[in-house]
C-alpha cells in the first residue's frame, strides 16, 4: 500500500512539475490582444536588462564629459550621443516594453522585437562610435596594452571582415528562423535571451563596416558601403517571403499556445513575414539613401579640399613668377 501511495505521489509531483514547466515555457499568456496603451505603458523592468542599459548610459555620459573637458575644441559630436541613447532606448523598447509581454504569444510582435534589435538598435549604436569614444577617454597605456591589441587581433579582423560580417548576419537570420532554435527560444527563457544577444551582436558586426565611424581593420569606400547594405536587402526579402508564403505554421510553440483572441497562428505568421518584408526593406532603403548622401558629402569635401590645394599651388606659382619678373626688371 505504501508503495502504491509513493508511486502516486511521485506521479502527481511529476505532473505538477511538467505543467509548471510548460506554463513557464509558454509564459503568462495575456488575457487580451495588444493595443497601443499596452505597448506604450505596460513595461516590465527586468534587472538583467535595465541595469546594463542604465550603466551603459551613465558610462557614456561620464566618458563624453571627460573627453569634452580634455578637448574643448574637439568635443564628442552631439549626434553620436543622440545615436547611442536612441540605440539603448530601442533595446529597452524591444526587451522591456509591452512588446516583450507578447513576444512569445504573437509571432508578429516577436518579429517587431527582432527588427528593433538588428535594424534599429544595432545601426544606431554603430553610428555612435563607441570604440572611438573608448579610445579617446582611455589613458595611453590602456590603449596600447589592451584596446589596440584587441582591435588588431585575428579574431576581430576575422569577424569584422565585411564579407564575414555580411554572411554571419544572413546566417543568423536564416539559421534561427528555419531551425529548432526558434522554437527552443520560445520555450526556454535562457535560450530566448541568448537569441536576443546573438541578434544584437550580429547586427553590430554587420553595421560596423557600413557606418564607418569607428576605426576598423577593414575600411570600405563610400560606394562599397552602399553596395554592401544593398546586397543585404534581397536576403531580407527572400527570408520574409519564405515566412509569408509558408502554407503551415513554422513553429510548434505558437500552434500549441492556447488563447481565445487574435489571429490564427498561420495568419499571425503571415503578418510577421509582411512586417519583415515591408519594414525591413524600408529600413535598408533608408540606410542606402543615407549612405549615398554621405558619399556625396564626402565627394563635395574632397573636391573642395582639392580645389583649395590647387588654388594654393597656383597662388604659389604666380608669386614665384611675380618675383622672377621683378628680378628681370632690375
């Protein structure tokens, strides 16, 4: 009798543990569909996300203050600080706002989260020039012993090579969306957090050569930067179309999730593909236009510098000719 009771107790505990695990894996399903107020005001301040973002913002402010005090004639451009803070805000919106509440419930919301990390936060952080600020605020011995050796290391040279960075970004996007990794991330919070980190890192590596603000082992000319970003756009389109045109839900998590509201898993998946296609391509097109504008500005500055050098050389020639003419008249 005792053995039967023990077996029943073990079975009951196992069932409770399994149910708890499933509930934790799926997360708390919201009772209703999202709306603007939910996305804007329903924030969850996760310490592992909020504290690093706060520390990064404070360190940036302190570093900018020190550089500006030491070099008042060459301060950190305000646009870089604005880009850095905007990048941190994009990460916060993606991971702590109402988007985070629905990311494991609706694939379309999850897609918005990924776009914020890879196509909004990553390019903004790259444009802020964090490596340049770190080099400027660090003492000479720290730059010489630590920062510069890391920047010139084989690993950094390899992962920052534009072709490698381009392929890594595409591989991360395809590899996560068409492998068991995506479902595992939806079921396991740790894998979910690692997925976010991989997305952000892959985005930073991709946008680093295109932004061209920080020093890099590989420098791209302005037309090559525009081509580099342009070639990534078809990859995004093909992936979006593959998600959009799938005839069945791609991820078991969304099909097994019980909710009495919202679109079907397939309709939600199609919405996610449409968001990736439309929003992603618009961001890529906008980035290409900005790169072309920067290219034109660079050409204008280069032409103006060449004209100034040519005018200076011509003025020097005329001055020598005038002196020779004066000597001849004597």
